[in-house]
C-alpha cells in the first residue's frame, strides 16, 4: 500500500512540474552574453595567474 502511494505521488509530482526545457535553461545566468565567459573563464584562469605570480616572485 505504501509503495503504491509513493509511486502515485512520484508520478503526479513529475507530471505537475513545469520546468523550461532546452539548452541553457537550467543555468543561474544568461548564456547569450559574456556572463558565462567571465564566470567560467575567471575560474579557469585563476590557477594559471597564481602560478605565474609564484614563478615571478623573488
């Protein structure tokens, strides 16, 4: 009985959810402008910048 109730609840929850579908709809920022480039680019560049700083440090 409990298994059937859980299954019904799960199916009804999935059917009632209305999320936008498509590429980039689940990202916290817009993907049409440079926000994504800045966000991911800064995270990718950080280790290289710190390495260069450590190498050039006297």
